[in-house]
C-alpha cells in the first residue's frame, strides 16, 4: 500500500505529462497508476457521501420532527443537490475509465474534476450539463462519438449524445440515438422520457405520449416522466390530465420548483388564478431563480389588478433573463396603471425593438 506522499507524486506526474497535450502515449504502468488513482478517488468520494449525507439527513429529519417545514424543505433541497453533485463526480470517473487512450489521459486535470460530460434528463429548457463548462455542443458530440466508436454498446453515450443533438434542435439525429440507447437498454425509463420530449418537440405527439407512458410503466415513481407527460397534455389542451400528472410529480418530488410552475400554468389555463399564484409562489420559495415562476405570477397578478406586485415580479423575471416583447408590454401596462408613464414608455420602446427582432417572449 502506497503512502500518501507517493500517491500524490503519482498524480502530479500524470497531470504534468498530460496537461496541454492532445496526443500522449503513456507507458502501461503509468496508465495503470492513472486508473488506480481514479478508483481510489472514487472510493474517497463515496466515503464522503456516506458521512456528509448522513449528517444532512439527520438535520432534515430533525426539522421534520419539529414541524419546521421551512427548514425541512431547505435541508431536503440541499441534500438532493449535494447527492447529485457527488453522483456526477463518481459517474465521471467511471466513464473516464472506459475512454480509450489517450482520451482519458487528456481529461485528467486533478482530483475529482475530469473534463467529461454527464447527461441529465431532457427537460423543457435543460438538455445537457457538463461537469466543467466551456465545451461547445459540437465538442460534446465529438467526444461522445469517440466513446461510441470505442464501445458501441454503451447505451449511456447514445443517450447523452441524443440529448446534445436535441439541445441543438437536430431532432432526427437525437431520435436515432435515443432509439439506439433504448435498444441497448430497454429498461431504462429515463431514455424513454428523453425520446418522448424529442418526439414532442418535433411535432409527433402520439409517439411522445407512448414513450412517456412506457417510462412511467417502467418506473411508477419517475417524477420527470409525469412532468413530461403533463407538459404534453398541457400543450394538447388536456388540462385535467395535465393537472393530475403534475400533482403526481409533486407528490414524488416535492422540492422541484418546475413542477409547481407547470401546475400553476394549468391552473391559470383553468381560470383558477388564486391556485396558480399559490403554485408560482411555492416554486419561487423552492428556487429563488425560477424566472418563469416570477414572470407567470406577474402576469396573473396583473390580471387580478395588483399592478405594483405585478411590476415587481415582472422586473425580477427580466433581471433573471426572461426577455421578449410580451413581458415588456405587460410591464409597460402595469407601470401605466400605477402612473409611472416614463417607465411605461421606455418598456414600450423595448417591446417594439424586440418585436422588430422577432422576440415574442
């Protein structure tokens, strides 16, 4: 068993020999040390997970026992975020071990941070995340293609590449990759969700619904499956079914803000404005950066005649990145309703400029 200083020396040698070089050929014993370092690091991360997540669960459970729901929800969200980050780190190391030489070597940048991508379930606006940023969609596709060339039976790589294609609106290629991933791993419910969303975005609602139903049949506790099907129902005008699906998603995962925002949209369509506001407010409580929740609550508050509150929410949404003609026109109307004509005129000008650029919002 190596001592700690020897272990660190190995890592430094590997890092120095790989950083900044696209084509490196390491000796077999050096590569073996690289893989061994990865495995030891993965073991360290998993041990850290057991220690820290246990403490976080204890804090969460104590808050629940004390009927402190505010504290309970904060700890629940913190625990989910923490566990997700650790899973990314462990999965990235596992994937790096499967990469051919010198791909794995090029990506070794130090403990726990490997420049490899990890897919997330395809959401309405979130398609693919990377452990380290700054890699373009084309580079993601290139890397995943190399992985597939090395091991054509890696379902994860097809799924991840399909997500990247979908992010670029290349739905034919995305659907082909999702279908291949399903062929290789037909029991993975998340891939059906990804393909269903790609079908929905490419205009094939029937096939999308079939995939969502299959995903839910495979995993009745897949919150993302109910959420995706709920969105499809919302777009088809099947509001009661959408309401049921979003409710189920919230029951399974009560700390995901998107589910409340989407259910709020259904309530808004049904004319239940007060219930919509409750859901938008809950979404904002869960995620202070949920721009859609602020924007949608602002629209509903305007309809209810609460113009000052509408201005606050619409302004917050704009500051968080929501743009387009509609939100500026609505804030302009709210400003005018409270007598702020200068601000109203400015927003109207912004809306006209965005209208000329084709941004509806």
